[in-house]
């Protein structure tokens, strides 16, 4: 049986978008998809969850993110 997904909001200076992710999938997948959708380079961005930087290797579960939580995208 497949793992349930959660919805995470990603907010930047232009607005918000929602991503459906699995709690145990590294955030790199979300970050890469965000960059592809927006045409922005990952190296120039920081991703924050609960105000703290997110490592691409961490998972939503490890960061305590739950359905509906927000990840902020800021200039690095």
C-alpha cells in the first residue's frame, strides 16, 4: 500500500503554490519541482520551515511538517 501524502504550501515573493508530497520523501524533490515550475535556480534560494533552513536531504516528517504547513522561499 502506498504512503499517504500531505499538502505543503510553498510561499515566495510572488505568491503561493501547493505541493503534494509523501512525509518520508526528501525535500529535494519538492525543491527541484519548485525551481522547475518557477524557472529559478536552486543555488540562489533558501527554503525555510518553521523559520529554520531546510536541508534537501531532510523529509517533511523529520522536520515536523504536517498537512497544510508552509515552506517559505527566500533569497540565499
